[in-house]
């Protein structure tokens, strides 16, 4: 996307990024902080979150916060507690990037394993649904709030051997559209980003034989992440945006 964000685009905004310790989420957290946001870093591996925290401090950006949470085992009560803590500490939430996700197991349809399917649906769909739901009261306290979900090309067109992940991403598209419709003409907007093939650990796991140097980096796709999080996109809701229109 050809979008040049103002350096101050996200000043005075508090933004929660899930899966902020690695890959696209890590880069989004750094980028949002560099544009003035106070970023709440949520993820599974504390050491990774602490490393991002240190990088943000080194940028001289607003001091971030860390929420260590494994979305595989988290409960609705955990999300409500988290929302209360954010309310107490920050008074509002301006942005939520639902980015954390798992690939699950790729394989033939008839071999889909129930345990693996449940885990992918738990992390990619159910956890995001109940976290977003719990955060709505603090999102309503912001003047303008942006919720971004992370989709995929296989969330709009199925692909052989990708059932677990593809089904979870179709559900993500449905979650975003339902939420956007329900909050039409309010201060809350919701959209999806389809990042397209991006050089991360998940991509390497899905395509082990691929030359990663042929892929864009997470940094390359940040203009869309900035556009949808900042106020330049207030009129956008209920849409899916491709970070790489040609992929
Ligand atoms: P990575 O695997 O590189 O990063 C995923 C992040 O999610 C990690 O920080 C990971 O934490 C976190 N995470 C995974 N499981 C959990 C969990 N149970 N609880 C909390 N956090 C968790 O993936 P990408 O950066 O590539 O992907 C980011 C998003 O983009 C995903 O939703 C993915 O589906 C989507 N996407 C990616 C594409 C690509 O080409 N890279 C293409 C299309 C969509 P930890 O490191 O601690 O495990």
C-alpha cells in the first residue's frame, strides 16, 4: 500500500497487539510505538515480549506494557480481568490488532485430527472472539477505535490440505463482518488484513522449501497496518484489505 503515515499518527493512542513477540505482530508493535502509540504487548513467550519491550524503550517511544497470555488456555474470565486492568491503567483502548495465530497441521481432509483442529480454532477464532468481546467496553471509551483481524488468502478461497487453518480464517472474516455490521455508524470500526506471503516463522513452517529471500518482510507491509490503525481510516469498516494486492 502506498501510504505514508505521519510520525505522530498514533500519539495518545493505546493499542493492544496479540502475538507481539514474533513475526508480523512484533513488527506491528515496534511500528505503532515508533508512531507514538503506547503499545500493550500480548503473547505466549515472555522472553520474546521482553525483547520487544526493550526495543521499544530503545526507540524512545512511550513505555509499553506486557500481558503474558497463552490464548490456548485463556478463559473469558482472563479476558475480563485483562480489560479491567487496561481500563484502570489506561482508561481506554484505541486499537486492537488481533494478529496471533497458529498454522495447525497441513494434511488431507480425512486426516484432520480433532485435537489439532480444536487448538487452531481455539487460538485463531474463539480466543479472539472472547478477547474482543471483553475489550468492547474499553474500546467504546476511545473517541475512535480500530479493531483489525488477521485473515489470509485461504480465508476467502479454500485450498487443498489447509482445512484447519483455512476454516479458522473464514471464521475470522465472518467475525469481522458481523462485528463491523453491528457497530456500523459508531466509534468502533473493524476490518481484516490479509498480509500475503511474508517472511516469518509461520511462513517458513508452511513452505519449508521456499527461498525466504523472495518474500517481503513484515516491515514492508506496515503501511497498511498503520493506515487501518490511525484516524485516516475512520471511514473504513467491514472490509478486507490485502497488504500485497498481487499475492
Ligand atoms: P508467527 O508464527 O511468526 O508469529 C505468531 C505470533 O503469534 C507469535 O508471536 C506467537 O507467539 C503468537 N501466538 C501463537 N500462538 C499463540 C497463543 N496460543 N497465545 C498467544 N500468542 C500466540 O506468525 P506470522 O507473524 O507469520 O503471522 C501473524 C498473523 O498473520 C497470523 O494470524 C497468521 O495466520 C497471519 N498470516 C501470515 C502470513 C505469512 O505469510 N506470514 C500470511 C497470511 C496470514 P510465540 O512466538 O510466543 O509462540
